């Protein structure tokens, strides 16, 4: 796994989990996965960061990234470039 996650790849990751775990209820509540990733995304936007070290992220977010990366490796045509 790379040492950093870029803002662009975080957006792809959020979209992946939004499709896998869509919002629920009348309030369109975000899934825990999307909520955790959205918090990181908001932090990056607020701090004007283009990338963050994966090692600095909460364990749950790192796990989501690892799962997504494994799926990307299984589908080479859609892998991160």
C-alpha cells in the first residue's frame, strides 16, 4: 500500500463505499464507512491538503482503504494509476 492517499483517490474510495453501503432512512444517513471517509475528506479540504499519510489515519479508515485496494488489485482494469 502506498504511504499516502491522495484527495482524488479518497474521492474514488468514498464513491466506492457510497455504492457498496448507500445512505439509509428518510434522513439519508451515511453509512459508518462513508461517514468516516467523509470526515477525512473534510479535513483534507479544510487544511488544503492534496494527500495524507495513510499511517496517520484512524484504524477503521485504514481498514477501508486496505479493503478497497485489495478489490482494485483484483480488478486490474480499474486499479489506481
